[in-house]
């Protein structure tokens, strides 16, 4: 930071007094636990901010590499020269918490000095806060359900799929990742034309639209913990998909080759008849349980949307081009998903003469727009696609951030025969009981205690009124009754 910029950022006579006045005039929320400083220069505002908000975490985001200063010690700092994407840096420092617990503090003189760079930092920070706020609210609403799903799914597991994605790519052919946006319909002819020569990885909500056109995905993925998500998966178990006569590693009827699931997803009990590719969200508590029980899994970060997890999986599996379809991330008039859609019949059943189907669709579309989730995901993808190891190639009508539609490359790889191995699971007693006993041991005796308590408190407590006054183990036992006794 050169002298001219320093002079423009701070008072020439008494920068300490200037910074103290600035902080004293701030409205600081009582809920704020994290403060993000936007280009604080030499950090004169840090000391008075620590006095006003003791115990809080302060993070400084700089437009360029800062000069060392006594007031900036003991805080986390980012600047472009670190080479770390800003979103990744913020993710590493701030957990998924509600936006009210984060306060942005701008050092406004820096705007005149750094202009667009300063504005870009503000915009990226705002996008990050919106995203983790959405994640935190989702966790608050569904955390207990995810946790219960994890233990329930352990008990239905019979076989697990596994492959070594750490050291090699199982696939050497292109992958098409299908979301369930309306634009999927426009891409279906191209997908169908090349279906036998590419690997189709579909989110479960796109399954109905693909099958209606005679397309069977190679792999279906589900990560949604909501009970409604089961309606998408039921398509796997319709009469024409009967799996009981299944020949291992070969299709029967129109059954997909593989099924990948998050262990926190809502799964029908019929999934216990399938070998599953298990996905852990990278949390320590899940990893410890799965390793202790010797259950193979692949670790993928929790993204908030199954389409993003599907892309992460695609990049892990294939060394070739990754295509996407049905990732509109926006409503098309009153259409929010490709047709047919698993929820269609639910909406139809609710329609009345004074509240017809068209009105029901309009209400659903308006609700999705008001929720703003599509906008949050679009903003996240706009930054994330720059971090992917290879370009993403859109098919049909996707969100504009992905670029114009492409043609599927006709040069293909070697195929995808038996890319997964099957591991038969055998347990000495009920897996959920084994998992509970491990958690009980961790939360009372091991070196992982503090880290696990932090993860599970964020997932299960989060200021929930129904958990007030209860200890963490008590909450866990109430969610999985009977597990303590096996």
C-alpha cells in the first residue's frame, strides 16, 4: 500500500481518533458475532471495534496486499494476492450462520481509492452472506430431520458401491448432468441421440422427465432430506422397474445402473434393496461414524442444491467433458421444472374449480421467486464455475451464466463398464446403535469432543425452542429412540 493511498485512506493528523469516532458512530447489532471489514487500510478501526464487540471474530478483506500495522494483529485477513478465492476464504472462516450474526463494516474512504475492486469485494461478501444465511435457515428447519435420516439410512443399508476417485478417473467418456429446470426439455433430443455413448448423471427430480422420453440415466443422485423428495425416488420402483429380478451390475428394464445418495437424504425403505454410492458432506461426525463402521463413501461438500453436488461428482468420476442440462436457476413464466414432474399429481389433486391447476402453478412459481433461492444459487454458480477444474458445457436452455448451448462432442472415450465395485455390509448389531455408541464415546472422552460438539450443536440446536435446556446427548437420543440400547 503506497503513501498516496495511505494518505487518502486515513487522517494525516490523528488516524486513531478518526477510527475511534467512526466505530463509535456505527450501529452494532447485539447478535453480531462476526465482523467483516471491507478494505480497512492500516486497520486503525480494529482496536476500537474489539473494545465495542469483545469476543467477536474480525475478518479483514483488502483490495491489495496490506502493509503490516500494529492494530491489524490477531485477525484473519484476505487480499487478492493470496491466490485463494474470496468465497472459499470466507467459507473457511465463517460457519453456516444466520445473516443477523454477521455485520459488514465498510471503511468508506477506500471506495474512492479502489473503486470497482472495492465494490466487487462488497458484492461477493453480500452473496456469501445470503448463501450461508439460506444454508443456516435450512439447517435450522431440517437439521434434526437430516440427522434422523442418517441413522435410519444406516439401518437399511445392505450393499455399498465404491471406487477410487482420489487416484484415478473411473470414467473416460463425457458426462451429462441433468437438472430438473424447464430447459431440460429442449436438451432431451440431443441427450437421447447420444444416450448410449455418454454417461448420464441425473438428479432424482429430473428422472420423470427423462423417462417420459425413453431415456434411462446411468446414475441417479439424491441429497434432499425433505420427505417430499421421496416422490422423485419412487419412480425407481414403479412396476416396470422391478429390481427383485436384478442381475448385479446389469440393467433390468429401465433401471439406472447406479444410485448415489447422501446419507442425510430422505430415502424410501426400498432403497435397501440397492447397492448405493454413499455421499458424506465432509462433516467430521459423519466421517468418523462411517470409517468406524467400515462403510465406503465419497466425500463431497454440502452445496445446498443437488445439482451442484451432481457436478462435483461428475468432475470426480470423469476425465472428459462435462455437459449440463436443465440448470435454468430461474422460473420460465409459471414453470419451475421440466415436465412431467413428480409433484405434478400432488398439485393436480389440490386443484379446485375456484382454485384451478393454472392458479396452483402460479402460486408455486410466485413462492419460488419470493424465496429467492434461485438467485442465491445463480450467484453461487457464477463464482463457482471459475473454480471448476474444467469448463462446463451447456445443452439446451440453461441460465445465462453458463454460456450458450453447445453441441455434444462426437469423439468419445472408452465407456463406463463396471466403474464401481460392490461392498457387502455386515454388522455385529444394528448400525444406528453402533453409531450412537460411537457418538456417545466421542462426546464424553475423545479428543474430537469439541469439534463434534460444534458441528452437532449447529445442526441440532441452533436456538431451537424444543431443545432449550437439553444437553446434546439427550437431544441425540430423543431423535433416534432405541439406539442407546441397540
